[in-house]
């Protein structure tokens, strides 16, 4: 709801309380824009929803409510009327809508910020790709979605920690070390350390090994195996993470905290052991066949889960439980993870572990990222034309541009599969939604910087903005802060792209029908320039929340 809709909604609840001494539950009625603007700016069906409870006709219920609402909204509403079969319609005072312009001008780049999440702390963990190679297009969708969630949450007053969980305690890092060692030996023309069949064959691994060779020389050829392996594992991981961080920053993604899986193995697995002891004290564990099991079926899982295998090694779940407990111990009461779609069953077991440990059921929420395909001319594109390997995030941004990559990956809900049309993403016409939105911003800027038009000066009143399209545009601008708050709460950046397109369409409809510059009417021109300025600020702020630039010219 816009600020105006929220005010009307709250006033309607207060009117029902005053007139009928009745408390209404959230969602009982709605406040919306009527399809026919002749009825007013907003309308509510509250009287119809109360008809059964009060055992009266909606028209009888609506009349005294309308009178009370006129009193409660005297500063905002020009008139409150009743229409069959019981709608209560509101027509705003023109200065209530027009006054929004100066609110936007005063807030500037802060317009849209709200405090709906004030006092709430959220830790968002996303991307978290293994540090064994380049980020690819699947990671690009995850990275863009998670970053936009964080931007929306931050804009809504939440205290957010952006975290990347580094899986660096398992076999994948061992295999990275072996792969780098093989390529290192290859650099010196040695074939006595072949690349493992299930090793990492990508060119970026070879590049890292060759970089080590040029820096360190051949010292590792004769080094003790254990020392050499430890070095290549650690160095490879560090260099891969540096590359990942660089690519994420170039993609507009900031990470605040890099949490390593190996952290939980420090001090003889102290944090892991503490978690296991807590679970044991609660009777959540049992031993069978030499392994340690978690009674996860008691908490909704389809089977119990192994935490420590019969050979003494830990399952992946065990340090991950310790990781999530540590997040909570750091003061975050809400945890949000973004995982690949193949982790569906993993959600249940992780939530089961936290619930079993006594944390609220909704402490952890997970968004699953469905698969994405790159498509061109109706055919799937899997490989880079340059390298012949999987298309990387870096190459994708070089191909279609950062803004297009960001937009397309958040414009569709991650719970659904998506095809990214590379040809459309490259296009520079109105069929490309990001171009369409950016072009609108550049058009607004060109109006405001046109030397033939007097420079805009903020006005005390915008009472000349009476055209229906002007009022629609003002109402759309007024929706923005509430849109940000709702999209943050639901974690749906795609709803923001929908809002952007709606705002741009409303602006184009206005611009194509109404002459902004009227040389014979300086006052009207100035007020219309104020509307264009407020629209441009709103659009730029909205684009910024999805990490897309707002060019001044195109």
C-alpha cells in the first residue's frame, strides 16, 4: 500500500472501532484504486465485509463510516462518498497529492527508505560457491537476488549482515590442492604428478598454478608431500576467494563477512563439540552401527541424520549446524539462506536441528534458487565461445552488460526456472525492460536540463497538476516507500522490477499526452517540472535497489 492507502486503511479501522465498537483483524478489508477514476482516488470494501457480522446492509453500514472518515481524514481527503453496493470512495485533496513532490525533493536519494524493519537483525548467507573455480551463470542469479534482498532490507531499516560461507574443510579443497599440484608440475614439464580424473580441469586452475610457479620457482617440486599439499590447498583457496570477491564487487555485490567452514574445526572442533553436547543433553542423539545420529524425524524430517560417521569423520550437516548456531549467538534473530534448488530436503533437516535446539521455528528461512539457462536464437548456450568452458559471471557481464545481468536475474522469481535471452538482453530498444527503464530516466533528465526550458524551482503548491495522468503518476510515486517495505518483508526483488516498469509506463503515458513545457504558462511548467523531478528521483532510487544504473543520457 502507498502512504495514502495506509492512512485510509488505518483511519477505516479507527472509524469501525468508533462507530461500531468493533476490532477488525488485519486483511479483513482492502483499500485500492477504483477502476473508474470518476469514483475517486481510493476505495474500500470495508462495509461489505462487515455486513454479515453486523447483520445490516453494506449501504447502511457505510453511511456513518463515511461521515466519521471525513472527520478523521480532514487534512487529506476532499470528499468521502458511498456507492452501491457499499463501497466507500475517497477523493484526495489536490494539495495532499501535490505535496508529495516536495517530500520527494527533500528526501532525495533517501526517498523510499522506511523503518519497517527497525530493531530487527538479519543475517543473509548467499552465493557460498566452493572456492575451486570461477563463478558461473547459476551463481549470477543467486548473487543478484541475494544482494537485492540485502539492499531492500537495509532500505527498510533492518540491521543486515551479508555473509559468504566458505566450504573449505572438505574433499573439494583437497582436490583443488591436487589439481594445482598437477598443473604446477606440468609448468616445469614434469608428468610424474598427473591431473586426477575427478580434479579441476578448468583453465583458471591452470592459471593459478602457473602463477605460483612463476612466483615461487621450482621449490615445491622437491618439497615434502604433506607440506606441499598444505601450501597448494591454502594458496589455491586464498587466490580463488580473491578472484570471487573481485568478481562479486564488479557485479555490485558487497560481502561483509567471510565465514570459513574450517573455523568450526579450530581448537579441536570446540564449537562443533559444544553443539553436539547441547544436542546430547537434550536427548536428541543416539549411536547406532558406530555412528552418531540426530533424531531429526522427531522434528519433521523423513529420516534421522548421521552427524558423525562410523570412521569418526563428520557429515556436512554437523559443522553447518554449528555455523547456524553461531549466527544466532552473534545476535541475529532471523537467518536467511539462499541455496541451490537441489538442497530442498536439506532445509528440513537444518530447520529441524535449530528447532530441536530450542530456537523459534521461523528462525531460518531459505530461498531456493532454480536453474537458469542462457538462450540465444532459441538455442541453449552452455559454453563460452572464447574459452570453450562454462560461461562465467565475468564473461556474461562483458557480453550483455552489468545492468542487464542484474535486471534479468531479479526480474523473475527465483522459485521458477528461467531462460535468459542473451539477444534480448543485448538489445537497445523498448523490448528490453532494463533499456526501457533507463531510457525513461535519461528522458526525464533531458527535459530538466533542456536549455530552452526554465530551470525548475521548488514550489509551495502544485495545485495546477490536475490532469488525470498527473494524479496517477503522483499516486504511483507515493507507493514507492511501501513497495520497498513490502518487497523487503517478502524478499521479492522481482516485485520491485514490476513496480519500476509500472512507474515508467505511467510516466510515458503522461509525457506523451501532456505538454510539460508551456511557454505561455510558467507556473504550470514549473509545477510539471517538479513532477518530472520527483519521478526521476523515485526511478533512480528504485533502480539503485536492484543494482542497476540510472544514466542521464543514452
